[in-house]
C-alpha cells in the first residue's frame, strides 16, 4: 500500500527567504506525486505533479518540486517566499496502476513572516 | 481554475436530520470523489465513482451514501446525522487523460456541524 509522510507539522520562514516543505513516499512501482495547497475555509488547489521525466517539476505560483527516487522524496520548494504563501500544504501519491486513489500526507502548515 | 461547486458551504443541523451535500462539476469528468477532512488534518477518501451509475466506498468507513445519476452531479447523503459526522467534506473530480496520473480538482468544501 502506498503512503506519504510529511515530517514537519509546521515550517516557519521569513518573507524573501527560500522555503522547503518536505515529503517522502512509499509506493510499489513508479509513483505519481502531487502537491496541493489549502487556504483557510477553502478546498485544495493543485500546485504541481510528477509523472515521469525531468526530476524538477515547475508548478503554479512559482513553486517547484524535486523528485528524488533514491531518497523516495518529493520536496516542495520556492526560491523566495511570500506572506501570501502561508497555508496548509499537502503531498499526495497515486499508484501506478489501477484506479486513481490519492493518498495524502498529514499536511504541513507554512507560515511566512513579514 | 476548476469548475466544481459544492453547496451548502456551511451547514449546522441537529442530530437525526437527513442531509444531502451537493457537488457538481462542469468539466465533463467521469471520475468523482468525496473526501472527509477534520480541521487542519489529512484527507480521507470516503466514496468515489468511475462514472454514471458507478459508486464505490473509499478507504475510510462512512455512514454516508452517494449516487451518480448524471455525469456532472455526485451528491452525498447522511440519513441520520450525528455529532460524529461533524467535519469538512470535499468533493473532487479528475480529468479523463487515462491512468492514475490524472489531476484531481477540488471544490470549496462543505463544513458540516451536527449539534
């Protein structure tokens, strides 16, 4: 069975500094990996996904994520954080075959201070 | 931006009431999903659908039921609401590109409180 771990409940960063939100996964076969963001009282918004190919995936709002197969990681990154990036971030994995059932991590709250 | 809608956005009801949470999408997606999310916590899949007349239970046991009579509509019903049903319910649909890499798009959610 697939699983996702987000080891940090919260990440604090100052505006303008680079940010990293960590995610590791466990899945049989090749993974499909996703990042979503959730603002208060809102649904999830899709940021980016890794399917195959280039290990560096670029997504919405200046975010990118690096797929590392040997470390089974898919960390979310942004070169310069904005206060408006403060939100809850979820990593998710989908199996390679069968019906798509996303398995989500527990989420990481990102707080960007002015 | 995905065109997926949920109503109501907020609902406060008493124990024992029957409720239906509405979810509609205008993207023509065959696959739809319901997730349950407690505040600030991970999402758990409770129902999904491959298409019209197809419904399946998800990974988290739920007393709710769903139906899929039309492609665009995937309502969730609780016959007799209880305080343990208090949660946020998120609906999603995914594109039909094939395989398990399709992106799921989420509605804004319904926050349900059962007194």
